[in-house]
C-alpha cells in the first residue's frame, strides 16, 4: 500500500510540474504543425513502362525503364539522347535542332492535364550520371502555339530538382487552361557519344487553398 501512495505522489508531482511548464509557455500542448500540405498531380512517374514511356521522340531519343535514381515509386526513366549517326529518322528538323522528348496531347502517352491554372509549379527530378554539368531545356506550348522555354544546369552525379513556376508561363502569355505540350532536351553540341539522363516524378503541385495572383506586367 505504501508503494501505491509513493507512485501516486510521483504522478501528481509530474502533472503539477507539467502544468507549470505549460503555463510558462515552455511546453506546447499542441503538437508541432505538420508541413504545409501540397496538392500534387503526377504527369508521369514511369511506374507503368507499357504506357509511361510513350513520350514522342521521333526516333532521336531512346527511353527505357530503370530502377536507378528513383525519386518516386520504384521506377524511373533512362533517357538516351542519340548522336546523329544513330538517328532513326533523318534528316533532322533543323541545323540547331536538338533531340528531345515531348509529352503532349498527340503523344501515345497523353498529357494528363491541360489546365494548369490551379497549380503553382511544374516540377521534375533529373539525375546526370556524367562527370560534368549538362545544360537542359524545357519548352511549354499552349493550344495557340505560344511557347515558353527555360534552361538550367544538371549538376553531375546528384539528384537535380527542376522547378518551373507556372507564373513564368503566364508572363509569357501562355493560356494556362490549354497547355498542349512540354518538351525536355539537353545540349549535345560536340558530344561524341550518346548522353544519358534519368528523370522521374514529373508533376504539377500547389499548396492547398492556393490562389493565383496575376503577375505584374509593365508596358
């Protein structure tokens, strides 16, 4: 019986101390806020190779399923940008043209969403296995053939997160409710052998309750 009263006394003391700490604001009764919830629409995560690899290549790029450098699910896509001697289709569309992959309303694997107006960012993950940086390009086209192109650098041997604010497309006068295609390619000038890039988790996202504010334009 004596042990019972000792344990009960300890419990009462702990409750008292806790109450004092809460009163002083040292301890918060509420749990730490969770990270801001994000609404994500996956455009392609390459989990179903029979469909997800069917981006338009026109014979200048090879896309294969891979288990390397995965950032979402269990699979990624290995993109092999071919050199001219390997092109299945000839001639190329132009002198400065570069092999590319395109996800669009006319590719076998269709663009999953045309209306991007409720999203904040376009994102994708890319891994560059080369020992030097590689310049990448993304081009977005709407139903009126208005386009927006952006470029950046894929650092070697690390996961690169590519983020394109949707407002940048809006500033370029693209109709966010009628996006027709997105293309991805890399700079191949003076490349003597095919160049591989791994990509995964192509997506649109926005915080929950996101409301778009129109960008400020100047005349």
